[in-house]
């Protein structure tokens, strides 16, 4: 009787310990990948928007100073 109770407690202890390890590892991975992922997505968005704007401005003839200035940016 004593050994079965002890084994149940021991098993529950190991299970809870492994759950905490998994949570801490996933928190570590999430923390270290969130900011680089957001930065990469923002950079890709700027690249896509800037590329589309650049090709749109190159397609039209440059007549005004504003378009010339925007294309130079």
C-alpha cells in the first residue's frame, strides 16, 4: 500500500516536472523568435511596398518635381 501511493506521487511529480520543462522551453523559444519574426515581416512589407511604388513611378513619365523627388527617395 505504501509503495503504490509513493509511486503515484512520484509519477505525478515527474509528469508535472516535465510539463514545466516543456512550458519553459516553449516560452524561451517563443520569446527569442517573436521579435525577429516581427522584424522580418515588417522588412518584407516595406520591401514589397517600396518595390511596387518604385516600379509604379518608373512606369509613368517623370513630369513633375514631386514624382522625380519621390523616385529619388
